[in-house]
């Protein structure tokens, strides 16, 4: 048994100057945002595909979770080559999900329950079936320059304009006979890139924002793939990375200095923020935008705005530092990741914490299912916004999908086990029935996981100390005075580097979260007395229990403690 004796009081006294007077916060600054992958959430009509009516059916469940907002992955009209991120009409709903009337009902019903609604906004590209692209192929004066066109080297249709590579491998250029030119696609060839150096394109996409935020009273947008918005106009070849694990067709073969994080991409995001603020000014509640940038932190932070806030961008840019956790990750690793983010984020901006999403393996799979509660509590205890991918609240793991059952075109059968995103997209497990309560049909778009019997919502609702009820209690804590505490301090402990203590305090209360991320017990020595307000599932401690003196943490145990009147 490993033991390390630390004095929590010492942590409480670190950097006390970082405790500020609480300021009134807007709704989004302390929100928990619940990401819904619509195709896998709830099927209302038995066709095996989740839909808007299915979401409406489950709004009471979502409300009962205690979250603030739902964020819907793309529901727009689409040929579905990239799960709806190839949009053929930015202003309509794909029939597999419903229609605009049903969507309007969803917004109304969500608002009636005090839930905000956030939509995915996918501006970088359209579907190749979008009217704009089809008209551009014909040489329409209006649309011919909406996309990025270039001649082949030496005028050849067999030699692309440069060496740029798609995120999904191979050349980022596709030849079309209609124009005798190549068009750029940073993702699939069915997703031609829009040209954001064209002011008409920028206006079109601002009009799309107005359509959803104003006309349909949506509360915000999550802006997809912002690093890719603008490319260097001179189409210069990109240099090699010399990554030993990448071949010449792989995205990581090149250093994307001309196709990611161009200065103009930040300007476009700042322009959208200004436009969204102008819509908010006419409303009773703030409209928001959140940006997605899966790049180095130094490039992510400026999407918030500049350091002094004189230029504002996204209300927050997604923080992906915890997405890389593995079963081997130690508390020191987690502490370093927290610090890597907080140390670089200017204090005027709101932080956020993400454990998973539709593009990454589920946290229970990649970090270990025995750590689910500890990591969920950590993500909710750290200051700022918590983002939860549907299923994380029950500790859902990746599903089992064979290549022949899969639909993700970003991979082939050779790379499927390593690159496919189908595993984290399997249907949500509502109960242990044949199709896990997701559908009453005869099949589902992706297979339901065999783990439905041991991990489902119905069973966990009955268990007061399930992952689900721990998550719900966490949301209660977040809605209390914890939301007004700005300070956060953290330290690691344990000979095996598996103990993490996180402290948030004001003049009246101290909240302390102590985690054991390892399989050996750890002891925290303190002279203080605490109330246990939340524990991990298998903890022997009871909520409301008063403890004092040394605290022994069993394997993978998490305790959220409160001390009053300090």
C-alpha cells in the first residue's frame, strides 16, 4: 500500500491572492452543455436512426440531469457522407431527423424546461450537392468564386496545384471537368471549401447565423473546424514534418502552416462574434458561439479574442487537453494538462473542460471505466463550463462495430480499428432491451453495444450511487455557490503519482476534491473536518458524512468535500 501524508491546509494557503470577488455571470459561463449526437440519441419512428422527436421525448430526462443546454451535432439537410458535416442546405433539416416545424417544437419545449439550444454551425465547407457548388460548376456569376479553384500544375488535370493533403488523407484537391480546374477540400472530396476571403461568402454565412439565432431563437452555435477557414492565397507547398509514422498521403506528413490558423481565420471568428452580439442585443438572453479548434493551445486561445479583450471571438474555444488521457495517465499528467490550459488562458476569459465527443473514443474506454466518476467530477469541479457527450453521464464505453457494419468514410477496413469514429457513436443505452431502448424497429444504423445489460440509463436511475446519479448530484453542486468561486488550486500526491487534490474556496467555504486515479490506496493527512458531499460509485463513504483526520482513498476513489465557516 502506498501512502503519502499531505496537509490540505497547505494547499488552501497557496496563491490566496487568486481569490477574487465574485462577479455576476452570464448563463453560459457556468453552464453544463450536453452534447447530443442526434442519430444515436433516440429513434421515435422505428427506422433505426435517432431524430428530433426522439430528443423531444427525452427532454425531461435531460432537464433532470441538471444541465444548462443541449448542443446538437449537425441536423441539416445532407447526403451524409460525413455524418451531416457535408451540408447541402444550411437552412433546412434533413428528413431523417424531421423538419423545421418539429425543430421549432424542440426549441420551444427545451425553452419551456429552462434548457438552451445550441446548434452545430459548419461554415468551412458545403456538400458538393449544395446549390452554391452546383451553380459554381456551371460558372454562375454569383457563385463561381464561392469556392477555392485552381489550375493544375502545368495545366494538367493529373497534377494538383500544390502538395496540400486532406485531413482524411490524400490530396486536398479534386479535379472537375465542368470547370477544367481543381477545387480545394480540406476534408472529404464531397466537402468543397468555401472561400472566406470572398466578402459575399462571409455575408452568406452571417445570414445563416441570423436565420437560426434570430428567426428560430436558437441560443448559440458551436463553430466547427475554425482553423481551416482560410488558406494562404498563394497556394504555396507546405513543408514536411518528417513524422516517422506518416506516409506521404497522411495529413500529418505535412506541417500545415498555410492551411490552418491563418490570421484571417481569427478575423472571421471575431466578425461572427460581433454579429452574434448584435443579435443578442435584441434578445432577453445572450446568444453565444463556441469554437472548435483541434490544434495546439497557443493557436486555440486567440479564438477567444486578444489578450486584453478589445477584440472578442468565441465565448469559449473548446479545451481538448483531457481528450488524450489513457489508462496509463497519472495524476501528474492530469495536473500538467490542467496547468497547460489555465496558465495560458487570460483571466478575462471563461474556461471549459471536455472529456469526449463524437470524434474521440469515449472516456470510459480510453482512460478506464473505473475512473469515470473521478474524471466526470473533476471536469465539473474545475472552474468554467463543463461539456458532456451523451452517454458519459452513465460511463458508457465505445461500442463494438465491425468494418462491414461501419459508416464512417474517414477510414477503410485496413485503418478502421484505428481511425473510425463509429465506436463512440453507437446508440445511447436507455435500457437493456434488444435495441437498448433506443429504437423499437428491427435494426439500428450502428449496432447497439453488448454492454447495454451492464450499463444503461434505466438501471442507473434506480441506483442512488450510480454514475448517473453521481453526475446529477454534481450538477446540483455546480449550480450552488461553487459557480461564484473563481479561485482554483491543485496539487498531486502519492508515491505512484496517482493522487490529485483540487481546491476552490472563498471567504465562507472551502471545497476540496481529492482523487485517487490509481489501483493502490492513498492517504491524505489533514487536521480539518469536512462534509462529504459527493463520492465516486464504489466509495465506502456516504454523502453527508462528516470526516476528520487522515483520509484514506481506496483505488480510483473520488471525494468532494466541503468545509464551512473557515
